[in-house]
């Protein structure tokens, strides 16, 4: 597939704070055959004005939705590219050649999807504290102790026909529908290219939503139990992640943020 058209789907809702950084990272890409599709959930801040600063006639679908995954599905319904992927409205591409690396991977006609790694950073994108991503079906127990599923969904770019076979995001899942979708993708095809170089810098959000995290872990467990044979190690890993997040939640409630940062530093050093 020479010079494929890539659709980048960015879902927005009152995203003005970091949106310019996201759009600058797209504007700087060396690969230019792309469509940037925006799905806006009814922003009331400066989001739409910022989009129009960068695109005089933006490809924009605007209207209220039931959450991020319904917005994802709207993006898939409206994408025109041969290759389709997502870039969140407060994240950025890793470098100027990120899209070029995606397009180059699809020069191989036997590739159905591209995936890579994602750096999770502080809110200023200056200090990394996690690196997620492994080749499909290749995550080790050590990987799962680092992150329960180890998927990095913003690094997945897929052929349109494969997405049509996989289907849309399942809205029954409120936090982990991307995990369910990626499992279905892996079950549909194993013809992928894994790029060891990170594709995206993910902006870590301030504060803690313990309830959302615990709901996410519960949904992940249900999805994995649907797709995998359970084992003692499986339940030990999830027990560890419940304990880990609970501990972090308590430390943040006690305003011991420096201790949280110190623990993050130790964890990321163990991954190097």
C-alpha cells in the first residue's frame, strides 16, 4: 500500500487547555497524506475556535454523545482513510516522523495493523513515568505487573477493512471498551507490525479517580476472563493492582505527592 491516506480521529470535549500542543504535533508530521477528523461532544470552551485556527474547513462532527467510546464509534463511522487510528486531544505524537513510520509499515501488504509503545508523562509532557506497549500476545507476567493489560490503544492504526470486520466499540463497557476492542482485533488477525519506537506521548491527568480505576480493573478482568483461561497468577496480578491503586489513592488523599512521584521513579527505572 503506497502512500495510504491515514485518518487521525481526535475526540474533543472542552479540550482547549492542551489542544494546541496536539494540533502542533500533527502539523509537524513529515507524512502529509492524512485526514484529521474531529468528533466534538458539544464543547462550550474555545475548543472549536482552536480547531478552526489550524484547519479553515475542519472535518468535524459535533453533537452530544454518551461518552468517549460512542465518540470513537462516530469517528470510525465518518473516517475516510485507508488506515485509521486515534490521537487524544491532550496527547502528542512522539516525533515528526510518527505518521511516516505508520505509513511505512503498510508498505508490506501482509500487515493489517500497526502498533507501538506509548510514553506516559506528567501534565507538561516533560517527565516520563511509564512506558506501555508490547507486541500482541507477547506481554509477560512482568509486563502485566507493570500494567494489568499493557495495551497502548492510541498506538494502533488499522486497515479500514479490518476495522469493519472487528466492529465498533462495545458501549456496555464504560472504561475498558478499548481493551475489549483490541482483544477482538487480535482474534480477527495476527498480521501486525510492532514498532519498538514510541508513537505517542500520553499526558498523565492530574488527581485520582479511584472509582473509575477500580471500575476499569473490574471491566478488564471480565474481558480477559471472557478471552483467556484464568490462573492463579492472573488473580494475583489483579490483586496486586487493586492494592497498588488503593495505596496510591491513600497517599494522594494524604497529599504525599512527592512520595507518589518517588515510587513512580523507582517503577520506571525497573523497566529500563
